[in-house]
C-alpha cells in the first residue's frame, strides 16, 4: 500500500451511555487545526446506538463528515466489534491520520486496531505537530514525564492516542453542518460479556478545575476533613497520593499519580505531599501549583508556583479562612 | 489446571535513573535493571491463580542479554519457566514490533490458557503491548483489571476499571488481562527461592528460533512502524516558585492574594 493513497484526518468519537466524551471534541479541535494547514478533511467515526441529535455535536465541534455505526451492539464498549468495524472502515476510507482519546477505553482499543491494520501507534500524546513533509509529529512524555519523545510513523494511518484535557476544542457552533455517512455494522462474536456495571459514585478528579491533594503529611484518615474543607473553600475536590489509598484512608478514585489519575486542573494544591516522581507524573501539567509542606527540601517545591513552608495543621485552617473571606 | 504466560520487561530503577539533558538521552548505566513494577503485579496474579487451580506460569521477555537477571528474578517469584528473546534482530523495537516478537514467542510455546500483563511499563508508559499481543494471537483481552473475581480452567470473571465505571466482565479462555497495581501486593522472594532460581536455566531464543511462527522482518527496528525523531529532556518548567516561610497567617494572606490576582479566589465561582 502506498502512503499517498491515504487522505484526511479521522477522529474516533468515544461515547459512553450515548454521550460523546469531551476528549473527542478536543481531538476535533486539534484535528481541524492540522487539517487546515494541510488542506485536508476532518471526519469522525462514531459507534453507538440511537445517538439521535448527539451525532450533530461532532459537526458543531469541527467534524466535516461523520461515519456513524448505529447498532445496539455498540451501546456498551464491545471490544472486538469496535475493533473489527473501525479496522474495516479505516481500510476502506484510508485516513492519513487516526486520533483516539487516551481514555481507558481508547488505550485498550487503539493498540488492537493498530495491530489489526498493521500500522504504528503512539501512546498518550500531549502535543501533535505537522512535520516538514506534512507528516504528523507525535510528542509524548515517557519515563514519568522526565523526557519527551518526538515520534513519527512510517506507515499509514498515523495513529495516536492523545491525552484528555491537553488539546483545545473549538467553540461549539450549532451552525456548522456536515455529512452523516451511515455504515452497517459487521457483527462478530463479542466473546467478552459485561455482566455488571458499577459506578464508583465518587468524584471524577480528572474533570475538576481545582484539586486539593493530601499526602503522607496528613496524619490520619479523619484529618482528610481538613483537606475537604480547603477543597470546599476553593470550589474543588479532594485528591490524595498512593500511600493514602494503600492505607485505606481514601478511595482509589481520589488517587493522583502514575498509577492513579492524571489531572490537569487550573489550581492544584499539594498538602503534605513530598512529590515523588510517580506523583508528579500525574499532576505536573496543572496550570497553577501550590505546595504546603513542613520540609523546605521537598521535591514538590521545585514544581510549585507558590509554596508555603510550614505545618499543614496550622497553614490549612488559615488558608481556609482567607479563601472564605474572599469568596 | 491452567497454563499462564506473563510477558515481562526489564526497566531501569526509576528512582535512580539519570537523564542527560544536553545529549537528550537516558543514561541506562546509571541504574540497575529490575522487573517493571507493574509486571510484578501480573506475575503475582498468575502465581496466585496457579496455586489455586494448578498448572504452570511461564515468563517471557525480550531484551538485551542483561535482561536475563530479570527473567531469573521472575523464577524466584514463582514462575516455573523463563524465556528471553535476545539478539540484535530484536533491538530498537517499538510497541508494534515488541508485541509481535512476544506474541511469536508465545506461539512457539504452544498451549496456554491465560496471558497476564502489567498495565504498562514505568519507562515507556504506553500500555500498548498487552492489547497488541492479544490482537496478534486473535484472543480477547480485558484491560485495567483490578480484581479477579472467579477463575476456572475454562473462563475468568474480572473487575475492570473504566475511569468512573467499574465493569464485571466474563471471558472464556484463552484470554489476556492487563492488570493494575491494585490487584495485589507482590510477594517478596524467599532466600530459598532465590537460590533455586540462581541455578535454573533461562532459555534464550534468537530470531532464528522463531522462524517457523513469525515473519522475521517484523522484528526490531526494521519491523517498527514508528520512529523516534528525537528526545527532549525538559528543564523544569518555568514555574514562579515563590515560597513563603514564616508565620502561617502571613503566608496564607500572601498566597490568597496571589490566587485572587489570578482570578482563582473571590471571582464568580
């Protein structure tokens, strides 16, 4: 196959319970920017069931074409049917680039598509650029964010998963329209059976604008009330480090770091957090970082915009009072 | 009885590894190699299943000759057999070529019921190799598994994390799981286990040994569809780094002032 046969940029539109995941809109935003530079078209591929007017949202955020597979089998994430149908579509439409959100679903699905169609895949990109020959330069952190690798793909499509909350979506414009191309699903044996679905019922800290994170400096599970108080005063949610989860003080959904959640809030407050490389990997892209720690040599201070050296049990109540006074 | 395969990778100790900012490279000699921490959870999950159902655990790795120490370490931690894919043909592989080589090694091994992988590696951090192996072998996979609910020699039921959702998923065997750190706490090898592993043979397979199950041109750098253009080692980003010491009252006021100036306090929230 000749690389020149591949044209256009395609975004995988992820949906959960009939609602399109915002990372898909971010990819359409970035995709539109790249497509304008190269003079190519931006399309989306959507697998769902009775999505109704939600399909149009993809146009409002920049898609010019939507390939829509409408089938009950796609209501939930059916791995093998998702993979099979997207791989078929890609082989038919031949996009030059295929972008997938680096959600759990995307990071499970994209490698299978890449292996199935025989193309390269770059994981968890935080930046995409257009190279000298019009190729996609995929930039991603590795080694816990200590290095950034610039990667190109010699095969087509150039596939990448892209981290959520890194790219900018276009302003929603309901005047934008496009073409819906309905595709028939080719159903294979699902093999995997989802027997139960549980919500964690908890916070989604990856979405929060303000995260107040408690670490080892917090001396007991009950003391997280103090962290909660500061989070409330700042209009945010509570996060924690891995040892806090290991001790059973907080649920996993609160954990920030390499083996937990990656967050990118407008304000990140690290309270009693020393700043291990694993923790920093999960929050280093926050807009503003405030660190409160008794140890002036704690690594977290190197990454902080603002730091307070002091006993968190003294500092946090004062900060809560100041925040309340000003709100 | 259940035969389990655990693909493992040797990675540098992340606490010690040094980065050469000027040359834009990782100084791999700065830290000793160890089994990728996520793979230890995969190995522990496999050993626990073997203890429950009977069977075998085989680890397989691809890497330079010194990766043998990590394969040996896996034997001390409960694996029965260890295989290292080694040779210059495998060098420079991206995730596509790596997963292809490991899947080829697994094909050569023959019968297996379950493959358990770590969620990702601490160095590459892609999480792609597990699902790609499953695709090469045409078996299903379940990613982000945090708990094994039930297992028999015909099927497995697991809890998988999908951000704010948790799914209970059933899969027939053979299947592949990628497991998170929450699934267990890996045991430490005993002295006796370490001694036994020291004497064990690690089988080394070169590309030629895989000739009957693989296209050799898919191995290594030659088989890799992605290429590293360059590596950039960022100097710590330009944060303000304003640190307040002294009285908590004073520091709280100053920080609140700064946050207010940024519109993060006192504005319409």
